[in-house]
C-alpha cells in the first residue's frame, strides 16, 4: 500500500512555493504539484479571485494550498512570501520561479522604468527567492526556473529586453547549480515555447508563428507542469544546471 501511495503521489510530504501561480502556466504547475502530493503555496499580484478559486479547488480535492499576495517586482515582498510559505508548511523543498512579465516594443521606445520593471520581475525576483529559500532546503531540494526558448531563438522584433532577461535566467541557473550542488539541491531552467494561455492565446495576434513549430500546435500549460513535476521528483536527482526546452521542436 505504501509503495502504491508513493507511486500515485511522488511528492507526498514535499513543500513547494510557486511564484505567479494564480493563472496560466503557474496555475497548471500549482495544480500538478498539489495533485502529486505536495503542499503548495503560490504568489499572486492582482488575480485575487483566481487565487482564491485555485486554493479552494485544491483543498476540495484533499490537497493543501496557500495563496500569498506578493509583487515580484518588490524584493522584500518576494522574500516575505518565501518566509510565509516556510512558516506555513514548516519548510520548503521545491521553489518554482514562474512569475514573469513581457513587453514588445521597438528597442528605442523602451523607457528605463520599463527596463527596470522587467529586470526586477524576470531576474532580480528569481535571485531574491533563491536567496531566501535555498538555505532552508535539505538534500533533494529543487529550484526550478521558468525561462523561455526566446533565450535561444528570438521569433519577434521588439523582444530584445525580454530575450535578455530570459538568457540571464539560463546563465543564473548554471551558476546557482554549482553553488547549491554541495548541499544536494538541484537548479534547472525549463524553457517553454508557444504555450496557449490567456497571455498568449492560440488564436491571438502571434498565432501564425505556430507554422514554424514542427509539431504544428501550441503547447498546453499542463505540459509545462508535467516537466516541472518530473524535475521536482526523485527521479530527476541527477539533472542540474540544465535548460530544458518544451517547445514542440520550435528551437531545432
């Protein structure tokens, strides 16, 4: 019975925090980790009703979830969210840095306020969360960053700043993998391609780009969540410092 339970709930007893977890890819990750047995805290900024609905959905299914209001542009809020999750669950095993922002415009039209905002959310918040969470992780801990295949292949003009932040995440992942290896914590970067979400719907303005994807379709948020679940599991214990593309072959 214990063996079957472990197989059905490979993350039973684990404690996770997902940033930006109220909707889209983040919500899919929260649901999958909770479904695999983890207690999951997640942050949100403005989608309070969605956050509350997600918590209720997980609790109704017998899981444990906690929604934390925190703006990822604010380092103190990010670190505070980590501390709140650790206090609520008495520890942390899995950190998923999912929160991110994007903006498309010609490079010469970006303001430096916009530059600072994108760097703050897409890069600085990741570093802040790791600083707060990793020292509390034990052997087998997981840090999972959600980057983008745009770090390797930029499909659109006007995307220079977003691409830069995601390339920085790939580099940060490699550096942190070295730093955290001695304590038995792995650090990996999952790079989604075109995923059907409310921010980038399959019938949205960039839908035509799907013709360049060998598999011929947008990805599903659940498919990113599946990769997160695998990297979170004991089976992925020898993978660290990797950037893993989940993009239907769009980067080949």
